[in-house]
């Protein structure tokens, strides 16, 4: 799995598998890359919908390779 945290943007997960989409344990099958909200403003949480641009979200970039 590759994880990339974009500067001033979302978390990108490059993988294939089940993703839990709510606190009740509901999951969906997704294939990467998957973009997760980092600003907390997305109307489609946990997924990014681009709202970080309107919210002027600021965050540092990071790249991780797992496995």
C-alpha cells in the first residue's frame, strides 16, 4: 500500500479492498487510489470532495510506503 498526504489536500491510499465508511461499520469495496478528507469539511466523509480548496485548508505533504 502506498499512502500520500498531499500538501493542503487529501490523503491518497493506493490499494484495493474493503473500506469502512461510517462509525457503524458499513464498508464498501474500493480500488485505489482513494482520496480521504483531511480538512474535515467534506460532504462525502470519509472521502474527499475537494472542499479543502474552499476551506483554505493548510497541511504539510507526507509520503509513506507500507509493505
